[in-house]
């Protein structure tokens, strides 16, 4: 596994599909603290690859909320919607090794054909080339212009990637440990969706490499995804960053905060009169400041 050597590079990578909430603030602050500790660079990446959900006004709001929180970023914003050529080039490299196939299946068809197994995100697992549709029918439908998703042939990818696939995990300030990657849990992941120019897993590894990211600091909800990221990095010959998966901010019901938890958006808290220092304090970054805001991290 190659380790980048020069100035450490961190990134905060929100998707502009809603307002930032306390969970995002925690992630951004973890990145800021980690970058500051090692005099690293902190980049802002806008993960706006999903045209059906992302909106420019949310990007503007994200920039405003982060500035209000007092977090400064280095360099220009990288927007995924502007990097389609990079994703296409990566896809072509995988295609040239016969690692990608078009898939016409709907979610329902995958669920029906499968054993009920689901990937770590809860989607029905897709293993093996579209079993439900005859090869001639696939060709005919593709020729007729039906949009297809592009999937990674996991069995073939696994055979080509190093047997020992792992990453260095540092959690929240622990000394590094080796985690063995288990991409099998994801089945044949989508690399390009029917309506998305690149899927998250492909875009994120291309972006992390393009931006020279040495340290990925992000929530534990993405821990399982790291297995796929390591596989794609190995297949594309990209360096492996160090990974630091942090705790998540939980709502009063103990569930992970989502962008729909509008009451805990930074904008709503600000409108309710809270200051940025109180938010930082509630998340454990400002030990000397008192705050009535209570946040559970887990
Ligand atoms: N865009 C993702 C999110 O908003 C973060 C992806 C990452 O940090 O790898 O949850």
C-alpha cells in the first residue's frame, strides 16, 4: 500500500442535497482538527454527482454554513459534476480489463432474482451478470437505446486485485490498525448509474487520488464502503489514503441524523440564536465554552 509522503491533505466532501446538520459539522470539525494538528491542507469537495438530488443553492448554503462555523478551506472547491471526464477515463481503464458490464435490471428484478441478501446500504445484492435477461435481449435493448447501469464484475475484479486487500484505520486518534477489506459484501457495485454519470464509489476514489488526499476523515456510516474503495484503488493503481472513520451525531431517538432532520440543521440552530462556538462546544471542540445543546456521538 503506498503512503503519500509530502504535506498531508484532508477533505470534507458533503453532497449538496440538503442543509448541513450537526453530523456534518462534526465531520468538518474532525477534518479541521486533524489537518491543523499535522499542518496539513484542508480541501472542500462538493459531491454533486447525482443530478436528481443535488442543487446549486444547497452548495451555496453549505459554503455559508461552513464559513459561519469558522472553518477555512485551502484551494478551490472541486465539484464532482465538473469531473465527468476523469470518471469516464477510470471507467474505461476498468472496461479495458473486462471488469465492467451493462446492467438493465431494476431494483425489483434484482430483489426477485436474489436470495434476499442485501449490501451494507440495504440494497438487494447483485452478483453476476444480469441473470434474468437473455444475452441477446440485453444486446437488443442496449441497441434500442435503453439506459443501462454499468457494474463492476466483482468476481473478476477480486481475482485481479491483490489477495491481501486492506487499509490503515485510525478511527478518532487511535494508532493505526490494519483492516482487511471485504468488498464481497457489496456484490457487483454500480460504477455508473442509469441517471448518474458516475456512482459514489467510483467518483470518490478518483477524486481522492486527483486531489492527493492522504487522509480520509469521514463518518462510520462509510466504513463498509472503504472495502470497495480499496478494491477500486487497487484495480486503478491509485494510492491508498489513511482512513479515520469517526463517530456519528445521533438524534434524540438514537438514529443517525439525516438531512431531513431539519430542526438540527446548522441554519435552524443559528436562527434559534445559537452561536458557532456553542455548536463547536456541543460537539466537543471548545472545552471552555458552556452550551445547553446536547449531542450524542456514537
Ligand atoms: N458525500 C458523502 C456524504 O455527504 C461523503 C463521502 C465521503 O466522505 O467519502 O455523506
